[in-house]
C-alpha cells in the first residue's frame, strides 16, 4: 500500500461515538501512503451524540481537512435526531452516485453523478428544500425521505410572507423511484400533487397506504393523476 498512487474510497460507518474527520484520514490512511497523489473519497459517520463533550460543527471538521492539505474537500453535519448525527466528508467534485443522510443544511454545490439520495432530518422539509434538491441533484432517480415532521405550517408561513417564488413547481425529470414510507403525509402531497412537483418518469412508489388514499382522495383527485399515471410498482406500508 505504501506505493499506491491513486485511491478512490467510499465508506459509511455506523455505531461510533466519534466522527471520522481529516485528522483520522491523515493518521489512518495518508500516513501509510506517501506516494498517493490522487485521493477521491467519501467517508460518512453515523454517531451517537449522547456523551459527546463537544458539538459537531462543519467549520471544525472542514478545518481538519484543510490542515491535511485537502482544500478541495468539504463536510456536511446533519443532526438527524436529538441523539444522533450524520457526518460526511468528501472530496470535490463529488464523484459517487450514492448519498445518504442529507438534511436541510447542505453546501450549494452540484452533485453531478448522484442517482440515489436519502434525505433525513428532524426539522420539516419545506418546498424550497425540494427546489434545492432538484437543482443540486440533476440526475436523481431514486429518492427516499425519512422525516415525520409536517411541512404544511412552514410552507404556509412562507407563502403568506409573500415569498411565492418558493412555491414554483419542482421538476424531477429523471426521478423513477420515490420512497416516502417513513415520511410525513405532506411529502406524499409534495410529490404527487402536480401543482407542486412535476415527476413525469415516476414508476415506483413506496408509501403508507392511508397516506396515499388521503392525498389522492382514494385515487379520484385530478391534481395527482399525472404524477401517478406511470406508476407500475408500489410497496405499501399498512397503517393499522
């Protein structure tokens, strides 16, 4: 390994009580590869924050990357719950097609190759968030949403404040698979209502059965017909 000149690395680690940051990369990887001149990486850590003596911050983690000469790299910290956080560090431009645990706060960059995305947060996803997702992930095909918080109140406040531009129709030209089984009903509404989202290629839908029936008014609602018309496969989570 000491003679390795190029390395592409994608790893995701769960069950830790500390983040893998630039300091860890230097100590556990780069110190063993003195000839390395090309390093493309994504390193994700899913940590339990209970007992941590410090608060995870993007600024601190990015500083550890700069300190090891990784100026063309960045980080994302997402507190997905009160006791768990997802931290990602990666080289730029992002070179992989798979990304998990993205939350409301993420850098204003284009993830040109990502086709699979899981978004997760304990704060609601507003309509504006999905506009940003569409712009930042132009080739997105598979989207999973983990968020049980309602977005209705947030979007209503935005609309009433006069920021109607945030309520333009979001276009997902390549989206074929959507999984909202672990999301609030509002996100079913967000994607099936054609006045909010245009998803012409959607063919696979994962959803709670009662959410689907409510949003589509038992499959009679005009606003949901177009985004549902091509769905040939659904996997329902039954709500008892």
